[in-house]
């Protein structure tokens, strides 16, 4: 559900780029570098939507092969989403309302997402299911940030109005932080899992 709005917005953006829509001040940066935009949208959409099913315990137990195959797809999709986001942050023109603080937040959380996915991959190659779950949960929580950011922005816009540069940065950061707090809470309320308790998701 958190992915619904970002996926819909991303689909509309890809259609805009593919359809040769009129270039405006709001979309000029997307037309200037369309490849990382498209890669980010497709990578993030697959990672967020398909990734949700990886956290269903019954599905992991009953269909371990499906979990492994999906994992082999989700890892590159997640890395593509994170790395393309970092690329756009560093090399795309800042849109109106963004600033240096939001750039720092995007670089920090984008890097954290990529590192989390890499650590999760290394963990499962060592058959360390517990650490794999911990790091993949954190990476997924960051990946879902765009969905939670809709929830942090809409009430502010309705009650206060269009946020300024600093407020926008803090509302964006709040989306990532909320997801990570929920992820850590979910991880800590679960009993420790031994390697034999869950199917190992080999990516090799």
C-alpha cells in the first residue's frame, strides 16, 4: 500500500518520458537525463512491490524456491534503485524546494540502502539467515521511504501549506526515519532465528 502512490507517479513519469511530453521547468531535469530516472522507477517499483512478499513467513516456508528466485531479482533491483537515486542526487539539477540539507539526507539514506542490501547478500551467502533478514529489512524500509513521505507531506500541506526548503527536507527525512524505527521495532519483537529455522536464500 505504501508503494501505491510512488509506483503510480513513477508510471506516469515513464509514460511522460516515452510519450515525448512538452518539456517544462518542472520536468526538464528528467528529460535531460532520462536513463537514471527510468532505472530508478523500475528498480524501486519491483523492489518495493515484490519485496513485500519476501516478508510473509508462510510463503518463505512453503515456497522456499520462490523466495530464492525472487531474492535474486530483488537484490539487483534494490541496488539499481539506490544507485540511480544517488546518481540523480549528485548530477541532476536540484528542483525548486530542494536544498543542500535534503541532498545530504538523500545521499545518506541512499547509501544506507545500498549498503544494507549488500550486507544482506553477504550474510545469506554465509547462510546467516538472521543477519540477512535484519539487513534486508532495513534496506527495504529505506526503499519504502517514498510512500511514507507522501504521508508526512500531505497533512502538512493541508494544515499549513506548501513546506519551505528546510521543512521539506525534514518531512522527507521523517519518512525514512519512521520506516526504520518501525523496522527496528519489528526486528526486536521477533524471537532470534537460527539458521536452520528458515530456508537459506542462496543468491549464488
